[in-house]
């Protein structure tokens, strides 16, 4: 369980950086409430995926380059 938690913790930190970079690129204001909702959505998506035997979801840094 601890190993899985460490993996998810790393994914959460990466996602927060991705959300902040997306805000910077698109000119939006950085809001903590939006970050919390994004992390919650990723967690919910990962939980549903696990119930069906799928892989967890995460944001990808490479996709931010497309926005720029």
C-alpha cells in the first residue's frame, strides 16, 4: 500500500505542475480550488478505472506544449 501511495503522490505533484503550467500558458489565474478539483477528478477516474481493471489516469506534461 505504501508503494502505491508514493506513486500516486508523485503523480499528484506532477499534475499540480501541469495545471500551473497550463494556467501560465493560457493566461488564466492560478486558483487552488481548480487544482483541488483537478486532483479529485484524476483520483475519481483512477478509482473507476481500477474497478474495471484498467490503469490509473494522470495528466501528461507533453500535452501542455500543444496548448502553447
